[in-house]
């Protein structure tokens, strides 16, 4: 469902975090289309959300990409917590929590 024009006028600022080469590619693609990065990302996300993966393989690749992004975010979060002295869980405890979460998610599907 496309969003109204009024939404775009009042859309809050969007920030994103990506590795430098990916961020550069996103900015370049947005510039080629003559759009702001936030608008480009929003439209790309809308297109991706409305499109169905072409096969089971497409869905599996999509899941792998999401898990990859989650792991990257987790590692960055752990590094920041460690740098600030706020890390309270050992890597083994974190792995245990992740495995339990995955088991729970699989049992729901």
C-alpha cells in the first residue's frame, strides 16, 4: 500500500548503518535517481515488501540475509558494550540465548 504524499512531507529523518562500500553504493544509487537517501531506502523497502520471492530458494536467501544483518548488529552491539564496560554476558551465554530464541521461533512456524 503506497503512502500518501503528506507522509513524505512529514517523514522523520532516517539514519542507516551499513559497511562503507554498501553505504556508498546506496548513496550513489539514490543520487542517480535524483532522490534523497531516506526516500530511496523507503521506496526500495516498499518494493521489496510488496514483491514475492520467486522460489523457495529466494525465501531462504532472504532469511540468510536477515540473519546476517542481525549477527552484524549483534557483533557491533557487543563491541560497543565491551568498549564501555557494559558487557554482562559471556559469549557462551549469548550463544545459548540465541539458540533458544531460534528454537522458539522454529517451533512457532
